[in-house]
C-alpha cells in the first residue's frame, strides 16, 4: 500500500499500526520528504467486499460492493458464494 503525504505529495512510510477491530487498523504514517516531515495517523478500513471470502469468518460482515459480480445474489448467501467457484485444479506432472 502506498500513501502520499497530504501536504507535499511525497510517498510516505507506515511506521506502525494496531488493530482496532477485525475490519479496522490505525496506522502512524511519516512523510519521506525530510523538508516536510509530516507525521499523521490514518485508519485502514475493510469497507466493502468485491469477491467473497472462500474461508469466511462468521463473526465478520463486510457488505458486498454494488459492482461485485456477486451483488445480484442475496446478501444472506454471502458466505455460501465462495463455494460456488470450481475447485482448484491440481498440477499434473
């Protein structure tokens, strides 16, 4: 993940992060431009699902994106959607 400094636009580095919940992390970020040196805290949030997990955590709900191919299906079936994919092929050698 690349973040740009909101002040000078230089790429920044995440110095540390901590989990606030299963879907939210808080990160301390520092600008790599020594003349700017801005340091800030940001949050990283799992906001919406594009492709449902094939190993879903029953304690986590992340809504489907309207653009998801699975969006036309019922949200109640979100955990089952991953099982509709064909099983992975085994390499033959």
